[in-house]
C-alpha cells in the first residue's frame, strides 16, 4: 500500500510544484517550473511514505 501512496503523492506534488511558477507569471515550461516540480515531487514522496507507514 505504501507504493500507491508514494506514486500518488509524487504525481500530485510534481503537478502542483510545476504549476507554482505560473502564479508569478512564469511559463509552465520554464526552468523554475522544472525546479519546483522536482521539489514538489520530493515532498510528495516524503508525504506518501509517511502516510503509507501509518496505514500499515
């Protein structure tokens, strides 16, 4: 079950992180979008792992 949480939150974190630069007018295809997508993905992996541990 942990893998499902990790994949789900990896996808969600990457999507949200990639969208963040558009809030200040950057393109979704900019370098800052790639950077924030990576940060969001790492955060998503962390959250998914922690939730997977709790669910047993």
